[in-house]
């Protein structure tokens, strides 16, 4: 009986771990949290129009441009019956008059139950979460982390592969500045993957992330040539070279078209291969790939709505 009570209490604690907790880095959540959120997102995919956020106000503060992250959050909130306040351009806010991030966050906390924030400075989301009395969800902080993208990527991988375990994952493009690949690599490291990192020399996966894989005993291989990693891949995750993070435009010009995935390159690939991209794309996936059944990036963007419904309702303790 005591054991039964302990088990019940442990399960209840596990279920509440996300409640009121900011989501800043994918490492703030455990493997069990990822799997729980995937289950909840599956429920929302079956029934997206649940009025769970009725009476709630979510702030959406985008200090950097966005299409998918902002609009899929807005779609998720609207489908759940919540309301949104915020801005899509910091120059229309009092930041333009010199207001600090701290003062902006403290003020917006008065008007909302949760803040979704994208900001160009690495660490800004963590800082916001430390001053805000309401939970903060990081919608991308510079080249650092993009945890909600990562969770929808996990959802997309699970949905297309039937599992997250033991997959061969090729991460391609800007592995230095691409925050989505940093988050995804850290999360997938829980599931015994084999990674292939394909990038120009100057855009390699940062050493700190590779040290983490070494410590965890995860296999990874670095390549210059995209074709080397394609035949064995279950997932090819393409990324855009992040022009806005380069201090020297000449360096960007040297690498901007380093990799272009074309339909003809997919002939000898595995049947279960799916091509993901957080989008937006520039040139790195040729449009002739779009009609290939292995292209999955637009469905991936749709999955963002269900996963963001799962994240918001879990943090607000509604699921
Ligand atoms: N994937 C992603 O973050 O896209 P947006 O920049 O359009 O939000």
C-alpha cells in the first residue's frame, strides 16, 4: 500500500514537473518530458480545437523576424481559445525609446500568464525567465537554442519513423550558428543515434556539443560532402546558413551555397528517409525535392501547432 502511494506520488510529481516552469533550453526538460509532450501533441493533432486557454492571455514578444514560430504559436493559442498580446517588431515597442529587457519583461508579465520570446542575444531568454514572475518560453535566442522547434522536430521524427531510438541522423549546413541543430542534437542524444555532421570547415558543430556526445558515448562523424551521409540516413535535417549571425559578409559569401539537396540525389536512399528543415530555406533544398514523398518540411511546420499546444497547456498546468 505504501509502495502504491509512493508510486502514485512519484507519478503525480512527474506529471507536474513542467508546470509553471520556463522552457529556455531543451536540456531544461528530461527524456520523459519529451515523450510526455509527444503524447500530448498526438492528442492535439487528433483534436486541436479544445478551449483549454479560455481566459488566458499569452504575450508574444518577437525581437527578431519569424513566420513559423510566431504564427504557429498564435494558431495554437487561437485554437485553444486564448488571447494574445505582444509585438512582432521591437521598434514598435518602447524598446525603441531605450527601455531595458528587464523593464519590458516585468511590464509584460503584468499583462499575461506566459511570455513567448524570440531575441537575437544568446542568454536573453534565460535572463528574461530569471526576472519574470510568469513562465517564459524561448522561441529562439541568437545562435543558442530553439527548444520548441526541437520538440516539434522530435514529434516529426517520431511520427515518421515510429521511434526515436537508434536512428541515423544527418545534420547539414550551418552547424555553428544554427540553434535548431544544437537543440536537436542535445535532445536526440538521449535516444542512441548515430550522427553525421555535414558542414563547411568554418561552420562545424561547436566543440562543446561534440564533447557532450563524447561523454555520452554517442557516435558522430564529420563530413565535408553531403553525398557521403545520404545513403544511410533515416533523417536528413537541412539548415540555412545563418547570414544574420556573420560579422564578415565575405565569410558568408564563401559558404552560403555550400550544400544544395536535389531530387536526383535521393534515388538510392532508404525508404523511410524523411527530409526535415526548420525553414525558412534559401537555396539549400532545391524545389524539385518538394514533390518527393520523402520531403517532410511543410508537414513538420504544421506539427509545430500541435506541439506548441502541448507545451503551452503543460506549462500552464492545463494538461
Ligand atoms: N523554424 C523557425 O524558427 O522558423 P521562423 O524563423 O519562421 O519562426
